[in-house]
C-alpha cells in the first residue's frame, strides 16, 4: 500500500508488517525516514528535521548546517556534501563527474512494469508501484527510483532507471539497485560466503567504522559471495531480533557494502559491481538496474527466510513447476562420471526405477567426443557410439522403465577441440592479440554477441524439439577471465560483464517461454550462480558439488536463509564421499538430502541388498513428505553458532504435518542427550509422535527425545501429525 503524506512529499510504502518511508526535503533531496516494523503514523518529516549536524563538510545550497552526509539519503551522488560511498557515479563528455539530483515528480500505479531484458518479479496480485523522479538540470539527466509494494508478501522491490535527456553520451561508472541509510551503526552484518564445494556458509560479523564490502568479479554471482546482505540487531537469532536485508535479482558481478561513517550512521547498498564496469548511455536512452528485494524481519532469521521463501516460490519463479512437487531423480555423474555406455546407464536406470525414483538425469559426456573435460563443449549432438544408438532410443528405453528423462548441458562454454570453436573462434570472450586462458579446458562463449545468443537458442531448441526431455541441468563451470568482446566497440568493452548476463537472460527467456513444461535446474559447479536471477528462469539449483552429508549441513542451512527448500537440489551419494572421503550412514545421508529436493547420485548397482532396501524406503517416505518440505514452511531449530548440531523442521501449509530432522556431527563422550524443543506448533493442539500423543505446548517446551549418539554423524527424523 502506498500512502502519500505531508502534502505528497512523504512516501509511505507499507506492506503487511513493514514500512519504508521516504521524504523529500524542501531542497528536493530524497531521504529515508524509516525502514522497519510497520507504522501507522501520518506525519514523519520531523524525523529528518530533528537530526543534529556537526561536520567539516560544506553546507548544501548555502543553507547553514545543511549537510547531506548527515542525512539518510535515498540516492546519494558524488560531488555534494555527502562524501560517503555514492550510489551513482557518472562521467560526462566535458570530463565532469558531479551529479546533483533533485526531486521532480512522482507517479503511483497498480502493478509493476517489466524491466527490459531483466528478470522482474511481477506475478502477484495487488502490487503497487511508486516512481520517484529526480533530475539533474545541468546535465539533463533523469533518475527514477522505482519501489513496488507486494503487500501480502511483506516484500518491497526496488530498481533504478537512469535516463539521458541530453544530446551527448553519458558514461555510467556505477549505479546501484538499492541504497539505504540508517541513523545507527550498532549492527551485525550477515552474508553468505564460501567457495566451490562449500558455498553459502552464513556469516555474522559486527560492523565498525569503515566499509564492509562483499562482491563478485567472476562473471557470475559466484561461489564466494551471494548477492545478499543484511544488517541485524546484535541479539538477533533464529526467532528473535530485527534484520534488514537486500537480495539482488541478478546473476553477474555484484557489489554490496555496509559503510559505517564517522557519525555512526550506516549505509547499505547493493548493485552491479562497479569494478570493470562502465556503460555508454546514449542520448534518449535509459539504463535499468536489476531489481533488489528488500525484506525486513522483526522475528529473527526464521521469519526472514519464510518471507523470502514464499515470495520466491509464489512470485519470483516463473516456471510452471514453481509450485509443483519435484520428481525424485537419479543423476549418473558421481555414479559413472564420463565412464558410461548404454548398458551401464540402463542398469542404473533400472535400479532407480526399482527404488521408486522418477527422473533419470544423464549428466556430462553424452555428446560430441566427450570422454573427459578436454573436448566437445559446444557440439550438442549425441554421441551414438557411446550411447549405443540414438539419444531418442535411449530416452525411449528409460521411459519404458517408468522414468522421465533429463539431460545435462553447459551451453555457455566451448572446448577448443570442438566443431563450434573451429567454426567460430571469434565467439569466445578474449582480448585479440592475447592468448585466451583455459579453465577446465574450456573457453566462455561471448553471450554479449547476438549471434551467439541466436545460435544457442536454435541449437537447444532443436534438441528439445527432437527429444522427449523433461528436465535440463544447465551447468556453467568456470569464471570469466580475459574480459574482452569481439562484438563490442572499444568504448563499450566495460559493458561486457553486464551484457553477458543480459545475453544469458535473453537465451533463458526464449527457451523457458518456448518449453514451459521442461523443468530447468541451474548449476555452476554446484551453487556458483545460486541467485534470484537464475531462479526466475530455473526453479531449482544444484546446491553444491560437495555431496557429503556433513559438509552439506552448513551449505544447505546457509542457502535456506534466502532460497526456498524446493529450489535446493540435495543428493544422496556414495561413501566414502567423493569430495571429502567421509563415511556417513545411509540414514543420515537421506535425512540431510530430504532437507530440499531429494535425488540420488551414486552407482545404485553397487548397493548391498540392505542398502537398496533403505533407499527404497527413503524414496517412498520422501514421496509422502515432500509436499511438506517443498511447499511448507522451514523453521531452523538450532542456532548457527552451534556447529555440532543441526535441527530443522518443516510445517505443512495447513499446519497439520511436521517433519523434524536432527543431525549431530561429532559424538561426545560422557554427555547426557538433551531434548529438542520444537517451534511453530499450536500449543493447544495434540500431535501424534510415534506411539505417543503429545500437546503442542509439550513439544515446544519439553521437546523430543534425542538419542545418545553412539557414533559420529548420527541423525534422527520424526514425522508429527496433528490429531483431532
Ligand atoms: C559440475 C556440476 O556441478 C556437476 O554436478 C557435474 O554436472 C559436472 N559439472 C559435469 O561436468
């Protein structure tokens, strides 16, 4: 809901439990009056007037003590009396870099406009948008702050549009998607960081004077950092405390900062990374930033997660599968790697079908001459010799076993040893005159080039039209180096990283529109591009290449901070685990993989009869509870500081069924097992727990009995049902 207060100079963006209030000063500067728990107040401009000033900085407009640096800004620019990190940096043809934006007008409307070429969350009813227009009269530039309120979802989105009304080019050196100033600094900063194989570990650190920065310069959002930043109350835990967060709907280089200034105010920003970025904005053209999702929670991290999960499931993911339960899959990668033939694939598929699995995924190695990582990326033609016939015949035989068929592709890449590269050596990202560098023996195709985009759309369309493919795993296995494009003029070379992402989105838009029934799973060596931009097109992501159940605990717990469990690919794999050599029980592996979208990625033909029986039971059990996991609400029961125990609960949509899981990493000598107190039940209702009937209040205040672990990596799981 949008309300205009104080003679229309205050904008109150109100969603169910949150308010974001902006106020335009008489000088035309837009300030952030408030962000937090929903307010009912009518007049709030006094908050800004009451701010005391003290500084060494100039007075704006000659008004004594009017210093922007001490006011919470909504669009700080360089060259004014605010020398903190700007949100917008432009360079004009006269060499000047100062932009001085003042309020011009506003527009309010129902609904939300699609951002050209970018994933945009529009699919919800009752959305209202306010556009606040600012202008720089000297340079004839318009900057539009666009906020949309998704009332029922407690979510606000923001993007920024820069329009050049002059007759000369303007160079955009930086433009963020969101920038919000807080009049305090007593916060922790929370973010997700890691590396290949250990993505999305939740980090919480105290802020202090200076700038905390996280980013990606890798061409993708990356394994290292997620395009997410939050400021949290120092006491915040899973169920208490306030948290302000920004998550960017973008899959490329980003930068997020939390800057504490000398007066203990904090600036939080997120946007396209200004590193190696510059955009030539031609006269009469606009630049649209990707959008940011702004979520506030006043009940800790669990509430934050629930708000993100529901918003992303119901509004972000545009796939027809967004809200459908997902199939249990078998993927042949860790079962065979490149070493397979038709007989091997069929024997794996047969075992999978026997165990009740529903989708067979043929991973890397089915095309060209691909027997290892050295060849054939780009040649997306089935290798008939290796497949013992055509791909259609293999699919047919797999379908006859009662399984759907899925296929791996890595379309953004090309091997030097491939027909595609031989035909188009100029299609890769490279700087002419320098030898391009390989990673995993592959180059990155220049997706900024429309010819490359068209080629990918037509090649993949042909594949999907010809074969009965129900699922695609879209992989991306290297960072982008040698940043240079043959299709961009010298002055536009710094547009490459953003144009690459726009090119990717264009390809994904075309394919997902053309093949709406295909279930797409995104992957970048695991979770190297796990972000809302990819989720918009592909409703699930391979969470990590690390399939060890214990390593997966912090990875999945961290990922679940923002991204819905239905989007997390989680597989049971072989022991000793291929990444870390750890041996865990089939039970624990199953419990952990049931935290998201369950799959199997091991050679089922090598299982003992007992193990196979366990797998069968797991699959049958998961099918019964998957709706609770995939469409229900996740509540994490242990705090992230406790690295030895992880417990989580899923509550079904109708709050009648609960799946509770617990894993203890290391067993400890001479300890008395404690009880696991639940959250999110009705304290007056009764529930069936095994043989016993317990009240909700009992389960939440006394809790479930934890077994004394007799070995490391022990897990327990309970299915609890409400009784009438
Ligand atoms: C990296 C992925 O994350 C793996 O799951 C697998 O698909 C390999 N690529 C195949 O090359």
